[in-house]
C-alpha cells in the first residue's frame, strides 16, 4: 500500500490522504496532480492579465467621465459669466427713448438692414460649408470614417465567427472528451483549438472598445486600442504556428466514425451556416493581414499632423513585423513536414532530408534515358535499367540534393542504388546547345 497526501493552501481545508495499490499508480496520480496545478497557474496568469486589461479600461473610462464632468462644470460657469456680462452691457447702454416715438421710416430701414445682414451671413456660411464639403480634406475624412465603420462591422463578424468556433465546437468537444466513451481525447481537443478561447476573449474586449469609440463619433481615437492588442499578439503567433498541425490532428480524428458523426452534427447547427470546422479554424489566420490592410487605408486618409498618426504607424509596423515572423515560421514548419512526409514514403529512408535547412522545391516524374556517347550507347549501366530501355523515375528536387527514385508495383518508392542521391553542391550543370 502506497500513500500520498494532498495539502491545500487555503485555511479550513483539511489535508487529503489517499492511497493506491502499487507505486507506479501512485506516481502517476502525483504527476497528474502536479501537471494540473501547473496548467491552472498558467490559466490564472492569463485570466489575471485579462482582468488587468479590463481594469485599465475601467480606469480610463472613469478618467474620461471625470473630464466630461469638469467640462460640464466649466461650461455652466462660462454661461453664468456671459449672462453677467450681458446684464452689465445692458446697464452701460445710454438711455433710449420709447420705440413708439421713433420715426416709422427709420423702423423700416432698420428692419431691411436686419434682413440684409441675416441674408449675407447665411450666404457666407453656406459658401464656407459648401467649400469644405467639396474640399479634399472633407473627402479624406469621409473615407476615413467609412474605413472605421467597415472595421467595426468586420470585427463584429469576426467575433461572431470565434463565438461559433468556441461554443459550437470547442466546448461541446471538451464535454465529449470527458464522456464515458470519448470520441476524442483532451490532448487532441487542445491541439485542434489551441488558444481559440483566449483569442475570442481578446477580440470581445477589442470589439467593445471599438463600439465605445464609435459612440463618441465624430471624435475617433483608435491608436490606444491597438496598444492594448499588440502585447497579446504572441497568442496569435502560437495559433498560426500550430494551425497546420491542428488540421492534421483533425483529419486523423475524422478517421474515427463516432467522431466524424458527432462533428457532422455540430456542423449542421444553423449558426454554422453550412460551414465546416476547418473553415472556422482558418479565420484567425487572416486577421493580422486584415488589420495591416485596414491600417494602411487609415494612414492613407490620415493627415500627417493628425494626433494619432504616429501611433497608427507604430501599430502597423509591429503588425507587419509579426506577420513576417509568422510567415517565416509557418514556411519553415511546412518545409520540415514536407521533407518528413517524403522521407516516410521512401522505403530505405533518406538521412539528408532530416536536415532542417534542406528546402523542398518540386517533384515529378522524369524519363531516365541511357547515356549516349558518339552515337553509341555507353557501357555505364544506370541503376537497374537496361542500356536499351528508358525508365520512368520519380524525382525530388531540393536546395542541396536531387533524389531519383523508382516506384515498385506496390506503389512504394526506392532510391536508386547508384546515383539515387545527387549533391547539387558538388555538381555542375552544363547546357548543350548543339542540335545533335
């Protein structure tokens, strides 16, 4: 009998003593409890970070509310001063006789003058407004506002897509993984939906901030929202890096009939609108490029002296840098997976494909012909080919090597015993221009 004790950090909770029949089982329980605690601490860190972001938003909102209250107080004070000044001005005016004693002709002249002044003022104001409406600056501001409105609509649609991904697929599959006969394991669920829930929470906060900015239209300040978004983009980096692997895990899970049947039930949900799970997993891949395009369009219609131009340029540069890093990582990962896939198809294996700097270029079928020397067949045999017979070869071109394989009747690939692996570093390519 092997015992272990679970101690709790908070008061009022007694230690929990447990035992099991053998030592290996006890060690597995202790390791599992330890891993669960580590995962919980990681989740708590993410939760605390998100709570800090929300608290920061609340503090900023309170500051803005106090500023508005101070401005209202200042407006009321200025109104009272204007009233006092008008009263003082009325007292300082010289005594005027009764209007009834004024000459009727003078009254008519004053009335005509008043109409003329009003007409001239309205005409001048209409000209100013019309000139501004037709000005390039006004046209640029209209386009800028339209870009912001489209951005809010696109963000709303994206948040809805993430909501469907999490609530129609992720959470139901978590429940299914905990069932008595799980069609999928928790590890596979985590691999398929890595960071999806956190990304949804992040964009819900970002979307709420956008709607708050629209409520203050025509004053639109967006740069501080991107300042909140930028520190969280490493979550996207992990999602993008894992994307191809998640699709592979999903494809493997679909081989299970129970899982495939359950997934089709989820995809039949009206909220999915006929879209498959792979479609929803692909949406976050295009979000960072979409932000970069939006910031390019915003900056194209933002004056150089605008208060948030520098902040928008900084956000655009950070997003472009992250996009380049993610593209390089995805390319490297895809290249490694491609090389390993080719290496697995070759029966004998191929060690050179385990080099991470070996980049795949192309593959295809080529016809290998016997060597010809002065119009006669050479005495050099090409692998197992007869000198008088051409043979089809499956060829793979990489940055450092050229592989030549034969395909057996069963469809398996075999490297040529002689000349199957050609090093491109040590070879010379000669192009013969003679017609013969």
